[in-house]
C-alpha cells in the first residue's frame, strides 16, 4: 500500500474518531462489556475440556461432581456473557444514533454555508446520496465494525494464550496459515477500495438523474420522451448495479477465501492432535479445548477479513462525506466589514467584469448607477448576462474585477447578511416549502402578524384566492406548492417579497407566470409598494418595463443602450427592434 493511501486512511480514521471521541463514556462502557463478555465466553472451551476429562474414557470412571461443577460454571459464564452482549448492543445503538445525527448535521450545516456556485456544479441527487446513503454506510461500518475488530483482536489474543498453555506444538500450524490469510487479505483490499469508491460515485449519479427526471416529468410527458428517459435510466441503473456487483463480488471474496485457509488449519490441528493423543502427549479434553480455541482463533480472523472488505466501502463513503464537509464556505466577511444600517438605496457598479469560469467572461467592464427610489429595468436577449448582474448585486458571486457600491459603501466591506437583508427578491423559479400559506408568505420576516401577511397578499392580488380555500391562510402547501398553479405560486412569492420592509427590490422575471391582466394589476400595486425603493427588474416582456426610470439593454455582457422607454424607442436601435419584434410575434399569433 502506498504511503499516500496509508496517510489518507489514517486521516479518515482520525476524522471519524473526532465524532466517536465525543462519547467516551459510552465507548468505555462498551469496551468493558465487550472485554468482560468475551473473556467469560472464552473460558467455555477450557471448562468444556475439563468436563470431558472428568468423564474419563472407561466405564464407571465419570466424576459427576466435577462434571456438574464445570457444566454449571459454563452456564453461568455464558449467561453473564449473553447479558453483557445485550448491553453492548444497546450501547452501540446509542453511540450510532449520536454519531449519525452529528455527522448529518455537520454536512447540512456546511451545505447551508456554501456559495451558490457550488450548487450550480453538483447534482442535487448526488448531494442527497451523500447525506443519506454515504453517511449511513460510514456510521454502520465505523460505529460497529471498529468495535468488532477490537472484539476479534481480544478473542484472537486470548485464544492464542489458551492454546499455548494447552499444546504449544500445535500452535505451529498457524505459523503457516495465518501469514497466508494476511497476504491474501492485503492483496484483495488494495483492489477492492477503488471499486467501492466507484460504487458510491455511480449511485450518486443515479440519484441525481432520478431527481432531475422526477422534477421534469411534465416536460418529459409533454415531449413524449418517456422511452428516451427510460433508456437513459437503464444505462445509469446498469452502471450503478454493475459497480455495486463488482465491488460486492470482490469484497465478499475475502471472507470465504480466508475461511478456506482457516479450515485447512483446523484439518492440520485435528491430524497432528490425533497423533499427539496416540503418543500420549495430550489428553482428550485438551484436544477438544484446543480445537474449540482454534476455531475461535481463526473465526475472528475470518470476520476481520470480511470487515476489512466492508471498511473499503466505508472509507470510500467517508471520503465523499468529508469532501462535502470540507467544501469551502463563502469567503468570510473582511475583518473591517460593517453592518449596513439605515439603507438609503443608491446602488452603483463600476467597471465590473465577471465570468463563471476563467475561460469565459460574461460581464465586461460593466458600469451603472441606480438612484434612490428609481426603477431600473434590465433587458436583453437570453444569455446576455441579466441574471448574472443580480447575482453580483446579491454577492452570490464576486466579480473578477471592479467594485459595487451601496450608499457609497463598497459591498465587500459590508457583511453579506446585512447586504442581502437590504434586498427583497422574487425569482422566476418560485420556491415554496411544506407548510401553511401564512408561513410561506411570512418566511422572510420573523414575527410577521396576520394583518401584515394579509396586506401583502392583497397587494399581490392573491388574497381573494387564499380566502376561497377551505382553510384560508392555514392551507397546507405540499412539496414546493405542487397543489396550486404556477401563477399562484409566483403571486405568493411576490407577496412574500412585499412583506419585507427593504429599501431595495429585485424582480427576476417575477411576473412571467401570470396572465397579462393580473400582471398589470400587480405592476400597479407594486408601483405603490415600491415607492422610495430602488428596484431592479429583469423582464423579457418589454411592455412591463415601459415606466422604468432607466432601462439597461444588455448585449453580450455589455450595456448596448440605456435610457427611458421613449428615449430608446426614439433611437430606433437594438431595444426598439426587441420591443417591436415582440408585438410582431404577438400579432402573428393572433392572426393565426
């Protein structure tokens, strides 16, 4: 095994020990129960041999008093050992519960602190696979298997001592078979671990694909792509199953192979033991005890071989878990960062350049200024960089160069929390959680009253619909609000944003899922609610931004034009073409 792999294993075990070491008392009690229970059980073969010797080999030579004494002692030892094993199981269940809870909490807590860019790179299903499958694998292996290894070690050492006291010469048999077991186990494990790592990877890919297909099932059915999706699933499923079978095949090969070698040792012990008995070098009871101890000696070695196979799976899963825990969170606020208070609402971008990758710049030397209380519309073709500007304003991403200011303050010298709380935001992709309508609207404002929620709902033109529901504002929304229409979901998210008392508002295609009449009503209500607020609106339907104080026309990451609607129409430039092309499309659709 290479030095790098050894260091990685030590590192993973060290990380896992940090979780286990928090519960030293439970581990100590578990060790006491394990040691005591196993040692008591290990006296059984010796007592059994003594009972056999007390019987003698001839008629009438049985010493019943000694036989019953040793049998009774065996029964007491085995009963106490059984009780201790039961207590050990309870302790391990308790330890397992604590470890899995803390590990899963650490993963989720770190996920909550990761930058938005992380979730743009990784599939949701793969992340869920780490939280569920990989953590369970790690927990089951390391909270149980490590203790099992210690338990096996105790049995092996004690059995060896007892065999040496009974017949040292017979122990020489294991000088041949044990090295064979060790060499074979090391040979197999070096090849098995990459297979288990690949198994976890393929399972994560399968989960990610399934999660995507479930979310997009309506699109799949609308385009009649069910067969295509099934075929792709079959490929992913086959890859996952093949990776699983290959890992399990080679992983389980270790146990039976080592067991075969151990059985050879038992055959040799029986042969040489019989020869020694015939020569008078050992008694019948001692042969019986030695054979039992030899099985206890070789049995744990076989178990350890099986466990080592399982540990390869656990190490592979642990790598994925700790890789997620070790993902770097958003850059911390600078030491001199201050909290943004009493927001005025003036926003300025100066020579901002940004690319999601180093190879491709999306925004080039972008500059703009939004005065307090102004409505800034950002329009342009798909992929021009409109949403990217919003991501930069909210510090979901940081620009490669340039600076952004709020009320004259560089946003990199302001805490992220206070910056983001200065904005209320409505996205095109609506998000609602499982809970009541009231809880969903009040999500961003702690302690919001019923009156405040209803006022926001009325402004968003959703109050009448809510009141028409059997439970009104106490109606439960299912997963992401799938029991209501898309337009109603968007109205609820708009009401959520309206509830916040923020000086700046971002609307990213916020009315794309409502009809034109409702959109006009919302626009009128929002103009009233947006009074004295700086608003950024991204819109494809240019008719919705005619009243904007300043329209920025973005093209290939640059400001192609800017001005009011009338000014841009008068220029007869790119904006004018975009604006009239929408009406041409509308008229063609109407004529058809």
